[in-house]
C-alpha cells in the first residue's frame, strides 16, 4: 500500500493522513532522533500548519508522485502566524506568544530539514518574524516554608509511592517525563552518594545527586514493593503504578495523569490557592536554589537548560523590592 502525507478536511476538522512512502520516510528521518514527547509535539505542530495551508490554500499539492513543499511561501507562514494570534486554543484562550513561537519553530525546523535534504531551495520560515518570548501565565511555585510543610505532611501521611514521587520531583527539579522514564539501574550510589541518571530534553544525559532524605524514601518504596511480591528489577521502571498494574506481567511506568494527581493531591493541603503542577516542582527547585544564593549558571547546568536565560525566568530575587539595590544608594 502506498503512503503519502496529504491534508484533507472533514466537517470542521482538518487532519493528516499518510499515502506516499517517500513522505512518510521524510517524516521518520526528521523525527527519528527526537524523544517520544518531542516527536509527538512536532507531529502536532506540523499537522496544525499543513491542515491550515490545505484548508486555506490547498497547499502543498501532490503532483507527479511528489509533495510540492516548495509551493509553501513565506506569506503562508505569516498568515499562519496571524491566524494563531487571532484564534483561541482548545482551552478557550488565545495562544501564548511562547506557544506561537514553538509552533513556527517546528515548521521552520521541518523546512530547514527539507533544505538540507535538497528537496527545496529555501526555508520559507527563515525570515518570518516570530513573537517575542514572554511568560503570560507564570508557573506557580512553593516557598521554602511551604516546602517544609509539604515534606512533613507527605512523610507523615502519604503512601510510599507518593512519598518517592514528591521527594524526587521537588529535590531534583527534573521534568515529569524524565521522572517517568527512570529505571532502577539509573538509581545508584557512588562513594556513598546516591545519584539518578536520566535522559533529558534534547537527548541530554544528566546525572544528579539525590538528597539523602529522598534516597531514603526511594528505598522505602522499593522495600514496600518487595513486601507485596513486586520486586523491581534493574531494568524495570523505578516508579510503577501500585494498582491494576500487573497486565500480564508487563512492566509499566507511571502515567502523566498519576503524577499530576499525586502532586495536586498533597499540594492542595498546603496552599489551595496556588495552582501547583508537576512543573511547579521544577520551578520551586530552581527558584529556591537561586533565591538562596546558588550560582545561576550552575543551576542552569543542573536542570539541563540549554540557555541560562531560561533559568533566569525563575529568579524571584528581582521581585523582592525590599532588597532592591536602589535602597543602598548613598545619595541622601
């Protein structure tokens, strides 16, 4: 059966189907070194763009057994950007500038790949002005005092799996996708110090030391798993569902939904007015380190940020007006 990516519309919904093998191979080559989540995001962004061009301009066309990607011009990218700026997302709100930037970046990356493959001569998104990056809705984080209260609550009342999840997330700053993919062999001890090794965004391998308290409750969770006859082997996922998880003996990892549930369940007990998510654990970790005087460049490396400017977004010190250097002026 032949395959080709072709845009088509069905009752207010435009989607992509595969009908030509060479185009499918192009997508495979473009996405093959991405992480599963990054691949999913690229596919979603490309689907959105090519659905737009198919619906509005009937482009790109499929002629002579080839997809005519060269028919997509800069004007189509610009019109797509304007469309995103004036359209609400599925959440009923306008797309944030960072989201629009990411969507255009995905399209640009794909067309740049086509240039490198000599399928087209020029990237139509190359000179397209993108929205200035800005944070519309800042990720909420806990203060150090709230974190002490959270840890006391979780250690006193939470099940062992919840203890391990909360303590790892808030003491390492890793992303929830990174946490979900950790296996027992990634949890190890070197000269008496416990480490977690994980593959981060952009396929970067990171090794981060684990706080002794977090390491203790990881071991408590592993001991509990053994006590119920579910020994976690070296190449099994470290954190697994504690219910309905046997599924014929197949090793399973925690879902995004499970981690979100665990974080929100206990965070609401500390401050019900803050919208705390798994990413809030990362924001809390970074802002606490910076706020307590840790070098921002070291923190950036610790959390695998490609650009230190990303880390600076979590710097709360500039918002502490009482400590503003303006009050140190000797003019008066």
